C-alpha cells in the first residue's frame, strides 16, 4: 500500500481551503441595482449601449455618444419601482435631429421600438425629480 506524502496532503488541503474561501456570496448580477442609488451604470460597446440607474429624486441631464455604425437598431426601455417624477429619453442622429423620444412617468415593463434609417449619434437622459429604476438598452439589429 502506498503512503501519501505530507507535502501532497498540505497542498490538497491548501487548494480546498482556497476554493472554499475564495467563493464570494456578494456577487451582484448585472441587472441588480443593489447598492447603486443615484449612480448610473453603463456599458458602451460596438453597436450596443446599456444604461441603468436606481434613482431617488434625481434631477439630471445626461448625454452620451454610443459607439454605433449600423443604420438599424432597437431600443428597449424598462421602468420599475416608479414612485415620482419623469424621465425623457432622446436618440439623435449626427445632425442633432431628434429621431426618437420617450417620456416615462409610470411603470414600463418592456417598451421596445425599432429605429432605422440613421446611425444613433447621441442618447440623452433627462430626469426631473425621478424616483424609480430605469434600464435603457440600445442595440444594433442585423
């Protein structure tokens, strides 16, 4: 019968402890707003833009230039836990012509609209005493 060396035993115990200790229970999923009140989260990748905010009485004018090259895109807007105020979302082309506008002042489960014939050059988010959670997704359609 073969005996295990003490070095092997300590390495095995070390890896086991490392795996158990390094597991985190506080990982927050991407759509979870926990701990980010009034701090927007955004991702801006090639032909994909996402904006999230858990707002509490926010007054803000925010403008961003998404990285788009496609003439067809889809916008999806979700508003949850709404309690007051309003938000306005605008998408403009390169000549600053307003091509899409949305006014939110209530719950919105899944508002979607196809935007075609222009490349989204800027997206604007204006909030007036807004309290609620907003998720805006703008993505290219191929």
